[in-house]
């Protein structure tokens, strides 16, 4: 930025182009952040799936099912992050369109599409703070209408998702144990054909708790 640009910015504030470029840089940074977190989830989920197989082989169905539920949570979180990354890209595109219009009109225009996308992204904990700050900046710049508390509420579908989770857990168990668990929709207390081994409940619990904590740290 030239000295004259710096002086003008200090006196008049950033130009529409400068605002858009700054927002686009933030969007790219948040997108890279989601990429890193999705990679971490991939690593944790791979380890967890391996442990589910081991627990099932030992006949520890209860622990296998608990950890399978964590796998489902990770898969859902990854899906949510993937959708959010696509929405970040959509906002970036909308801002590019805004920039083209600003070169003609000299000002940024209100956008219901950016408002809708920003509102959905505020709900994702990993990028919530950045999106709230950016939304406030966009409101001051005239792109967004003021958000109401109703618009910031979380989706009211948690109960429905929880009901679906049991079926997903059974699918995960069925896939990871070659059909020995999960097929009937409710897991039995025995694993057909399980290898007879002397289980160490304390060790199994330590392994289970370690993976749950690792997954929780990524999801938090």
C-alpha cells in the first residue's frame, strides 16, 4: 500500500475494494483452518476404527459400540466442516461479484445470500468468532442487514439427529466387524466367532478413554 493510500485509509477508512480483499483473505485463512481440522479428524477416526475392530475381536461389544458412536460423531463433524468450507467459497464468490459492482457504483450492495451463508457459518464453533466479527464489519459496510437473535439460534434438529445416530452406529459396527455386529439394528452382547482371549477390562477402558479424549479435543 502506497503512502497516499495509507493516508486516505486513515482519513476516510478502507475503500470497498480494500474491505473485500481483507474479507477474502480471512475466508481463505478459515478455509485452510478447516482443512487442517478435517485432516486431524481423519487421523483420529482411522485409529478409532482400528480399535473398534480390536475390541470386537475381544468380545468387548459395549466398548466397541461406545467408540463406534464417536466415529459417527467425527463423520458428522467432517461433513459439517466440508459443507462449511463450500459456504466459505460461496461467500468469497459473492464478494467478488460485489467488488465488480462496486467498481461501477462506487459502493457495496446489500446481499441476502451473504447474510444467509454468514448466519449458517456462525453456528460452526471452529470459525464462529471470525464469522461474527466479519459479519459485523459487513453490516457497517452496508452488505448485511442487522442479525437478530433468532437468526443466530442453532438448528432445532438435534433430537432427530440423535435418533438417527443409533442406526449409523450399527452401520459402522457392521462395516468394521465384517457383519458380526450391527446388522440387526441392536447389538447383541456376544460376537459370533470372536477369538477367545483373556481380556483386560482396565486396559480396554484406558484405550477407549484415550481415543474418546483425543476425538473430543479435535471436536471441541
